[in-house]
C-alpha cells in the first residue's frame, strides 16, 4: 500500500496490520521514532498524522491510507534544522535523547495548531511522553524556545521550516 | 347570567388555586447567622462529616477542577440548560457562611435554600432527603470548617419558564417526596445501612437510574441503568450487562479498590466515586454491596452458567489464535486494528488493574449501547497525576469514525454474544464535536480537588 511520509509517497510492502513504527524504521529507514514500550505508554514512538500526535507503535498502517505522516526527519535537515530542531539544539535539551523525537513531534503538533500555547498547555500536552533521564526542564525550555522560533520562521519562510 | 356566574366561579377557583400553589411553593427565609467559629464544632464530628462528604461526592460538582475546594462554579450541562454549581464554602457573602444548621438541614431534606428559594434538582435532594439529621449535622460541621472562598458562580443558563424557581415547586409536587430514610423491618441491619447509603447520600440512582422527560428519576426503573457526564451508567439491577455475574463479594471488592479482576477498572465518573469511597470503613462498603446485590437479584440459571463457563475459558488465556485468520466481512479490518492497537495490552496476560482487560469480561463491550466503548477508544484512560493508575491511550487522532465502527463491530462480534451496534458512526461524530459532551478522567478520578475529598487545600 501507499504511505505519504514527510511529503513523499512510498510504496510499502507490508502486512496492513503492521504498526507504522516498524514500517518507518525497517522499511523506510526513518529511524527518528523509537520503540519504547510498544504499549502507547511512553511516547518515544510519537509521530504526526494529519497534524496530530499519535503513537506509531499502536497504529497499523491500514489506517493511514491517504493521510499525511510526519516524522522528525520531516521537520528539517542537519544542515537546515527546522525551528523545533533548532530550539532543541540551542537548549541542548537531550540527555540520552531516546525520548526526544517523540517529544519534538508532540510539541510540533501542539504549536502548529496552537502557536501561542501557554507554558501550562505545553506541560499538559507533553504528559504522555516520558523522559527517564530527568531532562524535563530543558525539554520544556526548548519547546518554549521553539514557540518563538516558529513564529519568526512563519514570518520569514526562507530561514524557517523546510516545506516538505 | 349563568355563564357569567360560571366564569366568576372559575375565576375564583383559579385565584384560590394560584394562591394555594404560592402558599405551597413559598418557603420562608431562615435568618442569617454569623459564620460559626471552628472551635464551635467537635473535631470528631468534623471528621465524620468528611467521610460523609466523600460518600456524597460533594466535591465532584462543587469543585471546579484545579479550583478551590467546594467553591463551586462547575459547569453542569443538563438537557434543560446549563447550571453552575454553587459555592458551599463558609464564605459569608458568596458561600453558605450565613447558613444555620437548620437552613442546611432544610436544603438537604427539602431542596430549599436559606433564603427560601427552591433549589434545582441537579442538587440531588431527591436522594439527600433520606439523610439523617445526625449525618446532616456532621456534614454541616465539615463544610462550615472548610476554607472560606469568595467566589460567585456564573448565572444559570436556563430558558423561561425553567429560570423561574417557583416552577420547581411544581416539579417537587410531581416527583419529590421528602423524609429521612425509614428502615425496612423485613431486612437486616446491613441491608438497611446499604440502602441508606446507596439511595441517600451516595445518590447512586442519580446516574444509574434512567430519567423521564422532566429530568426526574423513573421510580419504576430504580437503578436500571442511566447516564452520567456522557457515559452510560450501567444497570445495577437484573439487567446488568456484566458478562460475569456480580455478587456481594465482587461488588464489595470493586467498590473498595476501584477494580475487580472479572470486571475491570472503574472509569469515567465512576472512578471518582470509588476514589471517594476509599474513606469509608469496610463495613459501609460491604453494606452497599449487600444492598446492590439484592437489587440485582439472583441471576437466571442460564446467566449463571454462561458466567461460570466464561470464567473457565478466561483461565485458559486469550483467544488470539482464533482471531488471526478471521477475515470475515466485519472481522477483517476490525480484527487487524484490534491486533495492532489493542491486543498488545488486552491480551498480554498482565493482571488487573494495570493490564488490559480481556474484552470477553467487559461490561462496556457487552453494553446495550456503544457510548462507553466509543468514549474509551477515543479518549482512553489518562494517567492520574502523581500516583500509580491504570491507563489506556486514546485513539481519537488515529481512527476515523468508520474505522472505529469497524473496530467496535469486530469487538462486539468476537467477544460477545450481543447484536452489533448500529449507530457507532453517528454517535462517534456527535461525541467528537461535543454535541454529546463526555468528561474524561483518570481511573482514580480525583482530579478536581487538591486531595481526595478536597478536605485540605494546599
């Protein structure tokens, strides 16, 4: 079946019941999303579907025909990081980093739909995503910085998020 | 001439009738008092009142989530309009600080405020009228020793004539009978205690009994299943949808700990109820279980046999193997969704309350309507703050309404003997838009006040 990931259409040869996470990592070699618990309880596998944050470990690809999937790879590149990535780099908001792609995608989904989300809203929204290193304060700081960077990026598209 | 006399007579009758209605409807103000000192209440009475307030679940309506305990202002949607809960802290200006104990007793017994206004039955005085004078005294002591909070709820949004409180006198005449609980001499003490708690302060029927078009509980369908905050409140009588028959012991366990291995975890508004009951002594919980078990009655031989058979089958583990080859019309897509999204928890064999329930045991999947199943799949069971709790991720952002329909169709076909639900797509759409409002709570349910019963503000 066909999957739209980060703006490109991929022909995927997998059982329709396969969780999206496995297809992303094993078939498409997009390794940002991580396997954490496999139960939708830790958030490491979080990606965006049609602008909403979802657990890719619990989402069979048969649900995703014709829908837009976005992973951290779709937010920018190493040479030209998107505002969310830039903010995490600037705040050095990773310890082991395993939870970070999930954190970024959930934060991205929030700020895309609600650019002026309050600090409290950010905190509540990120609740489903766990960090075992205790990097929470830096992660929150990075998301708040991303909130500002995304606004700047929106005003000056050339330096901002790569359009994919 | 004759006709004129008739008119005069009719007019006089109407005048007398209206006057009579006013006299019936009119309640005197009870003189305000100076808010009593804390020291004027006995500490053990206050503590007893705290437990009773938990049974009454006062905090559920009278505390706005995240707000100060008992300061009111919670939005309560009703089929008739929106009501905002009142401030029941002892603040003299905006709360009940000037209420004497007599005024409080009258509010509980008769549904009348201190100034003589009729209260809306969103305040379940149809149940609270059962509460004894002694228990009301303890509740009064507890509430009058809370932190006073200055807060006035927004005005109710009710259409004419419902915004005229005198109308409530008519409602009461039709549907309300006041009077403290009278023990049934034909039953033992435990049963009577249970009936007192369940039908009085516990006001179980407020959710678990269906209501008529005027919002009153249908007396003939006592505890036959109702509705609460967008959730079906399952039947507690013989028509219970639980696949495993409830009995006194399982009801006790469920009410005591908020879950039971054969029935799953209390969720939706019930999570808050079992959370609150945590304060009660075992004997009171047992009494409630005894009473409810008697309402459920002895199941039919067939129901008992099915229940026993199911418990045997559950012991031999999940039925996954049968699923994987099921490519039947309704089974195909729904089965694949179930296997990828649900089975990892619901078939991993971890025990309750943290493992997913084997759906053969689920009252929700066996229920007469799909609402609770829709709520659970869309919104899941959020984590409780700062304490261990059962959780389930929500799938609202993944599943379309048609996909949800496929999934529920499969669950219903595969895990129950019940007929398919036919209105899932429309119900799900109305649930998402908020046309059908659903409150979503963690399994311990206690997210409204700063602590279990809101007894201490932090």
